[in-house]
């Protein structure tokens, strides 16, 4: 299997109470991961592996990045790097990543793995609020019907490195979207929020035809936990002017 190293940019933020800081991000704060599945006749088959990938390898482009993620604008597209990298690999790589018909001696014209590409922001501090929502607008959506784009909020248990909550909504053809979750049962765990594109890895020659989705984030917001959570958010508000800027 092709084993080119892919490096994710880890989210970095000040050590202040969880989610008071979750609106703070920059280009380097968007991270990526890829879950790879077998191709079941053009749909998601059995799980193969999952690993961190760089945002650019996912084929996500951060078009505008702000001192907070409010106003960040991202374009999400099908993945092309797996197919492109396989062209320079060995027979196994070409058979694994492309729909080769000769055992990988030559690459097939299309991809051969179902990819779920996640572009996300992760707050490094434990959850200490009772709810969170992410809203935005879809500025353009000409993504091919063979692919799906979603906004999501997930909760990760850092001890066991497992996802314990996964809430997502499909991005519309145009207009607004909101994904909201109740975090009251997940205090002390970690939150990720962002976007996925799911579908077959693709030949870059098809990029113009397969399109993509451009989104602008308008309002991440939190529901404070009783008493202590509200005080923490109030204290964090006073730190806005001193937060790091790129």
C-alpha cells in the first residue's frame, strides 16, 4: 500500500476554559483526517484504515482565515492526492487506489477507495459547557451527486481515542446550515467541529466536472454550563483582545 507520510497541523490555542476559545483559529489550526473504506460498487464498503492527513492533501482550501473562525471560508472537494500519488507508486499502489484492470500494471481511469475526508478544528481544552452549535452559509455547491458534504460536531474521549458523539447535517445546495449538540453528558472530553466530504477518491483529470462546496462560517456559539461555566465564559471574553494573531 502507498505509505507516503501525511502530517496534520494540530490545533493550537491558549489554555483557557474549553469552548470559550473554540472560535479562535487560523489556517494552521484547521486539521485533517481521512477514513478509507473499500469501494462497494460506488458506495462505502468495509473499513480499511484511518489516519491524519494534511488539509491540502484532503483537497480542502482555506480561502479566507480570520482571527476567529467566524468568517473563515473553506472550499471542500473530492480527494485527488491518493490517486495521483498511486501513479508514481508500484503495482500494488495502483491496484489499491485505482480501478486498474491489470493488477496495477497500469492505473485505471478512476479511484477505487471510498474516502471520508474530515477538515476540523479541535479545542485542546476539556469540554466545560453544556452545548455548542456551528452555523454558516453555503456560498457555492456544485459538488457532483456521487459525493456528500456535511457539517459536523463530534466528541472525542481522549483516554480511549474513540468518538462518543457524532452529530452532522448535510450541507444544502445554497443558503444556511446549523449543526447543534447537547454536551451536558460529555464534560471533560474533547470537541471537534468541521466538515466532511465523502465519496470515491478521484482522478485529478475529473476535477472540473466533480466540483466542490464553498462555505463561510458565521456563528459558532456555546451554551454555558450553570454558574461556573458562565463565569468562565465571562472571563474569557475579556481576553479576546489579547488572543494571539497570526
